[in-house]
């Protein structure tokens, strides 16, 4: 099976990863490792996981999103998930994944705005 890499773009102090296809377990683990390495290399202050194109999520990938969010926060990068489809939101809740330190936004534009606000508050000591 060919592993399709998910592009991770840097805009301002943020990384943006738009997942455009359902991830298999190996792809998901590769994505996690790549994203965490990019956070380290770029010293990103925030990460946007754009899930707009994902309409179904299995339990492995759901838990991996939770893990990525926690690991990113530990590395100092705030996380925003954008474009959650209703079925994906339902799956995350049914799996019991609360994602307490993760912001959500309807789309990428609102996600960037949310990250700007969150990092600005953190810089000024309010978070």
C-alpha cells in the first residue's frame, strides 16, 4: 500500500494540515510523527487540523487526533480543528474524546482567527 503524505503548510507561526482522504493506521501514524517533527523544527505556536473533507472517522484515527492534540499542546502549540462534519463530531463524542484543550472552528479562515486570538492571549499572559 502506498502511503500518501499529508502536506503540512506553515503560515505565519502556524502549521496547517488539511486531511483530504480517509487515513489508514500506517498513514495516520506517519502523519502524527511528521506533524510533531514540524512543530519542533518550526517552533510553531499553533496547529490547524482541517477535517473538512473527512466524513467518516474510525476509532483509531479519532484517538490519534486526541493524541496529536495533547502532544502538540505539550510542545507549546495550540490546536484548532476545523470543518468537522456532523458524523465525525458524533464519532468523537461516542468515543468519549473530550479534547479539552482543542479549539474548533467552522472553516479554515475562522480557525486561523481563533489561533491568532489564542496565541495573542497566551503572549499577554491571559491563558
